[in-house]
C-alpha cells in the first residue's frame, strides 16, 4: 500500500473517532441526559468541535490529502482508495471556498434563528421569523456564489445533501411525479370506498408497544447487539460505527401505528448503517451515499414493506393477540385499509404515502424560487397557502400549520427537502428490482422472513458506501437512472385496490 495514502487513511480514522464521540454525546443528550447536564454538554461538544475543526484544517492533513490526490491522479492507488480521495477532496474543496468569517456568521445567525423559529411557530406568527430567514437566504445565496455552480445557485446548496445532483434533474423527476399525483389524488377523493383511519383507534399500553416495536425491528433484521432502541422527544437514528447504530422512537398511548411506523423507518436507516463495511470505518467507503439514498432505505422498510398486506399478514395476528381490546373485532383487511388511508393534511411528517410528496414538491418549488431570487421572504405565507390550496385543496388556518412547520430553514438546510422525495422514488425503484430478483418475496414476508430482501439491499446498496455516486449506484442496482415510474406504478397498483378505482 502507498505509505502516504495509509497515513492519510489513519488521519481519516482519527477524525471519524472524534465525530463518533460527538455523535454518542449528542445521542445521550437527546435520550438520557438530565436537564442540568445541558450547559456542560454544550461546552463538551463545542470543545470537541474545535478539536475536530483543527484536525480537518491542519497542514499535515491537507498535505496528505494533496499527496494522495496526486497519487490517485497518477494511477498509483486502487479504485477504492481513489474513491476515498475523490470524496474527501470534494468535501475539503468546498470547505476551502468558504472564508472563516462566513462560516462563523452562518453559525451565529442559524443558532439565533432556531430559537426565534421555535418562538414564532408557537405564536403562529411568521413575521417574527421573517427577518432571520431573510438573513439566512442572503447567506445561502452568498454560499452558492462562493462555492460556484453551473446553472442555478440552488445546485450548490443541494450538493451538500445530494452530492452530484442538479436542480434541473430534480425538477424533472419531481415534475413528472406531480403530474401523476395531482389527478390520482383527485380520483381517490372521489372514491366511495370504505377506508377509515378511525378503525384502528384504541388504548395501547406503552410497555406493550415497546415490546412489539422491538420485535418488529428484530424480525426485519436490526441487530440489537449492534444497536439499541430508546425513547426520545423526536424519533431519530444515529450511528457511531457499523457495529453501533442507534434508533429512537416515541410512544402515544392512543395510537400504535405511529410508533411502529416510526420504528420501522428508523430501523431502515440503521440497517443501512449496520450494513456499511466496518473495515472501511472512517473513510467515505463506510459512509452513506446521500440523504436521498439514506431515506430510500427508511422509506422502503416503512412503506413498501411496513404498510404492505404481506407484512401485516404475518404481524397482524401477533398485534391482535397483544391488543385484543382494540383489534379483536377488526379484520386484517379493515386494518390494512385503515393504516393506508389517504387524507390531505397540513403537516408533512404526518402525511400518507400519496400526499407526502406533494408537501415536498411545494417546499422544493418555494425554496428554489427563493434562492434564485424569484420570490421574496415576505411573500412566503401567501405563496405557501395558495400552493396548499392548489396541491391539497386545503385552507391553511395559521402559520404553525403552514410555512413555519419545519425546522429545516432555521438551521440553513435549504436544499434538504427534495431528498425526502428522492428517497421515496429510489425506494420504489429498488424495491421493484428486488422483487424481480426474489420472486417469492411476498410469500416470504407473509411468513415473517425478510432475510433475502435485506441481503439484496446489503449487496446492492449498503456494502458500497460512497464508492459510487447515488445516480451510478441506482443505475448499477436497477439498470435505470432515477425516475418516477416505479413509484407511480406502485402507488397506482396499491391504492387502486384499496380505493376500488
Ligand atoms: Zn428518515
């Protein structure tokens, strides 16, 4: 092995150790930390962030990176090593284009903006948040100028979340998706089929829910010797290493599908992390490709598997046994329809599979126009509300149920939203391919066997880390570039049956 490269790789591992230590402290902060720990914890994290920054900008590290880049360019490194250099080079080059004062200003503005957003949302008053959002948009436009872009400044922002993707490509697939969803949703709304979400209402003991959710996670392949399931205010997943990937959820005593779906979603993220190659820890070859691909793994398990009739053919009898008062008189068919009920609603995170992407497309259109300078921040509530009317036929009653509902803009995460829909599209495309490779998939799932599906995902997605770009990975795994056809077909087949269209 090239000695420069092996020194470089060791530095990457050192950096990853620090990042994992910070992730573990952050996980503890959200799961176990007592209230008085918050001050000292912030100090700990800020100290470690400083150490991390110093390692990343150190002369030694940057020299090793440059020498490794030269080695890669001259063909002295293996394909895998070259991919590592390519990805680190990409990240560092972007960082180097941002002056320290810019980075500090953005951190300052976003940390204030987060608190203002929390307050504005609570008071349902967008005008409180608007001055901060104006600053963030101006900073993000400056970031795009500093980083550089080919066509749209929005390209430069998407790049942080979905490397190598462009505004134009995303606008094309989301445009196709919108053209499919709008008329399909209208058909569902006109259906007379008896699909009632209330059919699954009841009381659900939280301790019993915990046991059931853990059973589901284990059954679909989550390795509890390489992770934990805990409770937090907002469900999330985090990973310190492929051998330690954590998930959390929350439990509502009046609702059980929320916690099961939440756990299956986070398990999907964690299965990806557990499937990354441990021996490459610290390098991009043990990192997820992109936000879109990460979300494809969670949505595949949550929706294509976890809301399918095959999945519930196995799990429903077990669920009914645990909660006979709620489900004793509810048939599998009624239950299956209830958990797949389609109902336009204000809040994205509560949306069903059919309407969810319309929430995302709305945000994508708005933030793209905001960054390209076509709409002003003050116009957002009006534009948001008129799009909600157009897409979902809803009248938004106040800003907390509208433009203020998501945290993303407050932390400067402009360009993040489209990755949620890319995740849905990738998930359907991967699942359709896996189904062709595993002809008995439905029968297997109905018997509670998920191993061959997980194996397919491991071999085609997880094991590659960042070796390929998201686009190349999809092409390699499915034979086609990302498109909305598989998602549209999946939705049409499933919901035509449920809604008797
Ligand atoms: Zn997710």
